[in-house]
C-alpha cells in the first residue's frame, strides 16, 4: 500500500513538473515577433513620410525643418528597437537588420546634406524675391534700362530654373550674369552671387534626392517584414502544438488525480471489509472459546454419564455457537459404524442412533 501511494505522488510530481515547464516556457520564451512586426511597419510608415516631406521641401511647400527632424528622430528610435527585438529572436537573420540600420544612417546623412543645400537655396530665393519686388515696385535711378531688362530677365529665368534645373536653363543664365558683371555695384554683385548659388545648389539637392531614392530602403523593409511574418507563422504553429500538449497534460493530470482518489476510496473500502471480516473471525473465536469454557464448566458440575449430562452439553453448545442443532457421536472400535449418543435439533432430543461409516479410498 505504501508503495502504491509513493507511485501516485511520484506521478503527480512529474506531471506538475511538466506543466510548470510548459508555463515557464510560455511566459519566458515568448518571441517578440508582434512587437518586431509593429516596429517594421512603423519604420515603413516613417520612411514614406520622410520621402513625401523631402519632395514638399523641394517644391517649397514647407519651409521649417521640424518635420524632418522629428521623422529622423523617430526612425532612429524605431531602428534601435528593431535591433533589440532581433537580438531576442534566435532564428532571425540580423544581417538584414544591420543593413537596414546602415541605410537609415545613410538617409540621415543625406537629409542633413539636403537641409544644408536647401537652406542656402531658400535664402538666395528669398533675396531674389525681394529684388524682384523692389524692381517692379520702384524704378532704381542708378541703373540703366538695359540693366533693368537684364535683371528682370535674370530673375525670371532663375525662378524657372528653380522649378526645372536643367542645363539648358542654366546656359541662359550665364550670359545674363556676364552682362551684369561689368562694373557691378554691391546690390548687383549680391544678386550675381545668389544666382550662382542657386545654379550650384539646386543640382546638388536633386542629386541628394536621387541618391535617397537609390537606397532601396523600401524593398529592404518589405523583405524584412516577410521574414518576420514567416517566423510568426512558424511560431503560431509551435504555440498551437504547445497549447495542445499543455491541454492534454492538464486533462491527464485531472484524470490521474481522479483515478488516485478512486483507488484510495477502494483501498479504504477493502480495509473496512478486511476489518469487518477480522472482527467476525474474532467474534466467532470468542464464541468458540466461550462455548468450550461452558462445556468444561458443565462437565465439571455434572459427573454422571446420564443422558442429562449429554443434553446439557448439547444445549450449551447450541447456545454458545448460536446454532439450531448439535450432536455428539462415538465411533465404534471397528471404525465401520458410529453411534450418535445425543442429538439436539430445535429443542428435540434423541439418542442411540446407529449409522455406517463410508470407507475413504486413499
């Protein structure tokens, strides 16, 4: 019985250990795939926003660089989070993440170059706008009509060049600059410098945008997202198998505990039955001993060999053993016959009944 109880508790301990392992694995070994996927989507959204803002800056729709700075800061934080998530995923190829971080760093440098060139161009365009306003609002008396016409034509072509910086347009600007560069005053000299700055910086801005588009960061993000989604599908399958095993182990534990309690109850019933049989056996032996003591007492008190003595013995035997009949027989010396010297059946006494004995063949 002790060995059975030991096996029961050993089985429970093993099952609890297995289930504890499952829970430990589910809590502490969960891969951050959802967070990684959300971070990648955030990077993709910021990348689209950055590209759109650069085009808006190029077309002079917005002036301040707060939007670009905020977007670049968010991109850097998301890239750092992505790197942390990728380190926690064993099956993840971190080379793609490292490449993505490098491309984001290159983008940041290109955006800084864009801001440098763009701010210079914006400053020159603002000066040109002020000159144009002054030119058409007042007529400077220090300049000849030819200089005014040349200046006006230069301003018009510069604005055209700002919209479409082609080499043909630039070739139209250089002769006008040369015409104004004949003993120019301070204002004319400043106008020439700003015109040259616009001619120089606008191609730089477009080159930065072309380089920005050539980084192919969007394809890297899509590839990374596909990789994470494949890992997530595999992880979901593993989680499904894990949950099934956990559920089956839990059911097995429940049924095993029920089985143990049923066996314990059966064991208690068997012990109760054994105790009951033992008590009955003790009671029968007690009755037998009591009957023997009564027979001895009767035999001591009645010394004659009369039928009264036999009757008393049979009556005491029926009372002590709680039976309805009893008899005393005596086997003859020949062992072929026997004689019932006393027979008590439901209070009726008879004696001297002779009967034959059967021989037992050994």
